[in-house]
C-alpha cells in the first residue's frame, strides 16, 4: 500500500487529514493494532509522543508494520531525540515549543516538522526563519480559536495545527479558520478502549474524526 504522504520531503502533514491523533503508547504491543485502526478509520498521520519509555520502539514498529501510516514523533525537546526518532522511521516531527538549537536539528533532519508556538512573537520569529507551518499549543489554554483568528489577518502566511484541549465538539470551529490545516487530539483513543484492545471502537471514532469539517460533521 502506498503512503498518502507526497514524496517531497517538504510535503505538509497539515493536509493529510483534518485530525492528527496524538498517541501515548504505554504498552508496545498496542502500537501496531492501534495504528492500523486509526489508518483504517481514515487518519493516516499519527503523532506518537515521547512520553513513555517505549515511544521510540512504537514509532519503529508502526513505521515497519503499518504501510498506510505516516508516523511522526511528538514532544520533541532535544536535538538528540530528533536523530533518534528519524532513525526509527518518524516521517514528521512535532515539538511543544522551540529553541534555535532544536529548530536547527529539526530542519537538518530532512523531514517535515511543526515547532510549537503559543505567542505572536514566536510565530513572527519562525516566519523570519522561513518556517510557515507550526503547532499551536496548548491551544485552548493559549487562547483557542479567538487567538488564532486574531493572528490570521496580520500573519496570513502562518498555518497551524492546534493541539491541546480540543475535542470533537470544538474541532470544527478550529477547522473553519483559514490559518488552520488540521487539529491534533486524542479523543478517538479512549483509555478504556486502548486498555481493552477494542480496536473496532478506535476505528469507529477515527472514522468520525476523519469526517469532521469546518462548522460541523460529515457522516
């Protein structure tokens, strides 16, 4: 099966699906079936966060065993992590914030990346460095749709993947904004469903998330 990510290394993860699942893998055995359920539901871009000891191995397993997945690494905070996850097969990178050192490492990796921002100054600083696609985090706590809407007029060249506190009810409001390409969230991965290995439920919730559109849902 061919991957939905275009071949260019500069291709945008923001355009693969309206939602990027933000995944915390506690049990390595869950990684592959979980990713398969998300892909089957129409969510190919999967951000595995580096919050657990098995995260890098989970990225490696998904990259090697789920052809339809475009697996990425999230919660990147050091250059060393960038090299480790790219070697494991990560095809995009996401950070909660950024520094010059971290940004240089992500840029040098050769894969798409979304540095995290939560202020106008951070956005302007990234634009100065030629970066136009960013993670807006923590979205709800940092001002939500009102903040992003305010940014769209003076900084129309910046595009965002808002993440943090977003659910199926609020996602369409974000997707309606001209500067939002997709949103990140984990509501399609209920803890009880993952713990119980109810991959059918995960797939159904993923399918609902994949059908989200600006202003409502499309079933």
